[in-house]
């Protein structure tokens, strides 16, 4: 009996259990998850800014390896484990949920183990000399460089491959010989060695790493992918077994299938006609001499291509276009095409110095140089005599020398582009004659008709002179062009894939599949608008045919690019835009077929058209370039790059549908049923995008480990990919916690795609600070900021409209969006 006269109780254990339950409810709630995820996004963005401003080591010390980051990771683990604990006793239906949350805990733990115990050093080695550790470390390994070799794409300084033979030496006097390449690291006794390339001082740099957290990391990643697949399967199975009368579902599916059956049949006929189109004939190219001359193979920038492609690249680089209307300011260009300009460059080269063919389009640059503001083309002689050009060039060079990491302004970039165009015009005959001797796709020795004339057969020299005389004499050089083309093709005969690649690239140039797809999309958008207005069945038929026409043209374009480039066409900005558009229109068509939704079709076609329009701004020279050495793997391009790019297509479709939802429900309120269907479709699109992006990011880490020796390094591209994933996950948790509804989810889809744009374009072209920036460049940031500002204005307008709507309309919209 207690001294205060009260009976003993068991209140203490009960209170502990209640406190524990409350703590688990708090830490395992979606609201706490949203809070932690938002802080995580802010931390990653802050670390990326630190890295951009002060370097990677500062970002690691201040953010990514800091005590705050570890506390934040511990809070995330606590939230994940508490959310699992709230579901005890676990059931079979919890398998996917538990696998996903537990796998993230394992990944975080592996990251902490890596940050504490990883050995990551850079070793510099020279032939027959001891290696030098460039970072302070404790590795008991040294590297002896036995041999180093580098191969270039034929006729260029672009690296094709790098390889090094090394001997690993350990403190216990043991050693092991290996070969390491720039695209594949090797492992030995837990150590991973990767080739980083020359250091500029005669030595070769190697990455040397030992990471005890990798086994846990891989376990967590594969468990995460398995858990996501289980959740996806459960979600699809749950929708299939919703409490809807079985007969009603079958009847609805039958009506949808019957309604879209005629468009599908007609579309398949269109598809067959497009792919059954006969090969290109010389008459389709132009005059007789053009048809004979256009398919002459030559080697340019490490790739064998038809002369027609080379002429397009030269014309685009020099003048900004490949054809010019009759009313063009330059009389030389007006009403002509790229092959006409090519012939002038080859045979009337000296006359072109005084012709206005060099593009200078930047208004500020023209004002700075004192050029006519109303014109965009100027002569090389006029530009070469301009003193301001030389003065600005000297200023740029001094800035680049004195300021480490200096990024030129848009005016300075355009000035350097103008100088490059002048150089192209001046050196054109020399560069062309160095490109006409491609013997095979691997590129044997090139032939220079100026300095190695004895290597060129007499019949080719004679045919070339005959063509020049006929062209300068004003005679249509049909016979001379045919004779020269036949002589060159006999002497430098291409075999196998190279010959087919040249022929297919010529078909690609004149078939213009992307232009045809744009025509199909414009017609399709017109039919969709009229269909939504009047609802006639024949309009749906026309819409379906146009969609299949567009998809068929795009598939043809991707097929041709794959055949003549030899790799999956998602290796640069141009190809990525095209692939995103194809994914978007495919998803829109599937959504329209499944849900009989005009909004899905409209969003898919509109997103595809947007991508095709943006791809037109990519220079021709950047559309068919060769692959960097580390990307020369069709396997990894498919499993990583293709997965990532496809996820962008899902997210673009969700963003376009978010605009449609806001216009329908906020700006121009219409049917709540339609708005709810659009909201459901954009949610599924975001979910699919997050799944693909997560899988692609994990597979990218595996590729990075194979190539560079490390799975994750907080590179800006990696960091922003993680920001995108966490943002969408945060959005889903906020929806689950009922913090946001239809309006908030639509705004989140737009904001999420803004993060995608920054990850895809901003990191490459604005900051240019990522080792992943294979499509890197400069400029475009002004248009990017204008787009961001436009989206912000649109969302703000919708928010204001939503705030001042009547309570009745708000309630009905909210209920429809659930």
C-alpha cells in the first residue's frame, strides 16, 4: 500500500504506450513526412548552389556531409519506420508499402556508412614513375601506369575511347595487372579504379575508391524498385476491381473500343503507307546535278554522312538556315537552297567574301559593332574589317584567362559564333577537301586534295575540274556531277552499314518526318477543337487518323536516326525533345482510348507539338553529333537514358493537363465531372513519371559506379533529379494528408515540371556545372526565365480567381476533385 493512501495502479505503462502511440502517429503521419521532405528539397537546392559558387568540396563539407544532413536523414528514417509501425499488425496488402519505406531506410543507412568510411582518392600516374595521391587519404594502394592510349573519331579531336594498362600495388608487396577504360571501371579486392583522363601536365589521373556502403545501397535500390512494382500492380488491380457493376464496365469498354476502332483501322493503313514509301530518287532532291551529288559520302566530325547533310550543316552554321525565300535580303541566297550555296562555296569561294551571307542576329551585338540593325546577314569582308570585333575578342580572351570559370554573356557568345562563321567561310575549301575520302565507317586515312593530290586518282581530279568549269561557265553540270559522284563512289566504296547509313540519312533529310508530324498535329488539334464543340463521330475518326499519322511519322524518324547514327536516338537535346514528344502523344492517345477523354488527347497532341516546335531551335550541327566516349553503350542508353527521358514525357503530359484543369475549373468553370477526370489522369501521369524517374536514377547510379567507380556524388544533375523525385513524393503525401486538393495538385504538377525543366535544361545550359552535361552549351536562360515568369503569372491568376470565387462553386469544385 502506498504511503499516501492511494491504491497502486498500472497507469505508468499505459501512459507510456499512449505516448509511444502519439509519437508514432506524429512521426509517421503524412504531414510530418511533407515537412521533412520540404526541408530535404531546400537542403539539396542549397547544396547545389554552394557547389556552383564554391566548388564540390565546399558543398560536401557544408551541406551533404554535415551534421545537419545526418540529422535530417535520421528524421526521415524515423518517419519511415513510424509509418510502418502504425500499420502493425502487417497484412499482405502492406507488402509494397513496407518494401518501399524500408528500402529508403536501407539506402539512407548505406549513405551514412559511405560518408563515414569511404576512401575516395584521385591518383596521378606517369609512365614508369610512382603514382601520386592528389587527395589526402589512407589507401594502401598505388598505381603503376604501364600504357595509355587514346583513340579519336576520324579526322577530329573528339575522344572515341581511352584505355590504360595499370599495375595495382599493395603494401603487402602483392600486385595485380588490369586494363581500365573511360567507360568502365574495374574492381579488385573491394577497390574500384576508374580512368579520369590526362591532367594537362603529362600525367594520367585515376579514381581510387573503396566503399563499404555499396552492398547495402544496391540492396536498398533493388528493394525499392520491387516495392514500387508491387504498389503499381496493387494500384492497377485495385482500379480493376472497383465496385462498379461488371456489366456496366464491359458495356463501357465495348463502347469505347467500338468508337475508336475505325480510327485505329484507318490509322494502321496510314502507318503502312508511311513505312512502305519507296526509296528516295534523285529527282526528289532537285536538279540533276544535285541528285547525283547529294549522296556522295564524306567524313565530317567523325561520322560518315551524305554530302547533302554536310551542305545542310554548313549552310545552317554560316547563315542560320538551309533555304531562303525569294525575297531574302541577300541576292545570292534568295530563292536557293543549301546545295546551291555549297556549290558557290566550293567553286566561287573568293566571290563570297563580299556577299552578305554571314549571320549576325543579336540586336545588341549589331549595335555594339555599328552594323545595320535591320539586317541579319553581312559579308565576311565587312566583319573582318570591323575594329570593334577585334577589340571585343581581346576583352573576352583576357576575361577567360584571368577569371577562372568565366561564362561569357549572350552577346559575347554570339560574337564568338560570328567569328566561327567567318572562319568557316575562309577555310571551307580546305575543310571540304579533307572530308571527301572516307573509306569506311571506322574512318581510314583522310584525303586532302590540296596537299596529297597524288593520292587522289586522276579520274576524280579530272571530274572535279570538269564540274568546276561547267558550274563557273553557267552550264548545268549534270554530266560532270554524275561523273564525279560515280568516280568517288567507286574509289571510296562504302560497305555494309556505312553504305546503308548514307542512303537512309538522305531519305531522312528529304522525308522530313518531324515536319510531317507537325502538320499532322496541327490538323489533329483543329479536329479536336471541332470535335469538342460538336461531338460528331466522324470528327473522332479524323482525330484518330491524324494521331496515328503523327505517331507513325515520329516512329519513322526515330527508326531512321537509329539506323544511320548507330545508337538509340536519345543522346542529345534535340533527340530528347523528340522522344519526350512521342511519349506524350502516345500517353494522350492511350488515355483518350481508355477513358474516352478529349482532354487527354488534347494534352498529348499539344505536348508533342510543343516539343517538336522547340526542337526546331536546336542547331543542325548539334542534332547528329557523335557520342562521347562514356555514352558509347546502347545497353545503358536504353535502361538509363531512355527511362529518364520517358519519365519527362509523363511529367510534361501531367503539366499540360494541369493547365487544362485550371482553365476548366478555375478560369473558365465548366463540368465538374470533366475536371475530375482530367485531375485523375494527371495524377496517374505524375505517378508513372515518378516511378520511371526513380528507376532511371537508380540505374544511372549503377552505370556511374561501372564507369566512374561511384554510385552517387551529389553532382548537380544527380541532385536535381533527386529534387524532382522528392518534390513529387511530397506532392503525393500532401494530397494524402488532405493539405491540397484539385487546385493544389494541378499547381504542384506545373511546379514539378518546372523542376524537370531546370534539371534537363538549366543544369546543362544555364549553369553548365555538371559532369553529366553531354548536351551542354550556353544561352537560352532569358527564354527560360520568361517561361518561369509566365507560369508564375498564370498560377497567380488562377489562385486569385480561386480565392474570390463563391463558396458554392468552391465546394462543388473541391468535391469533384477528390
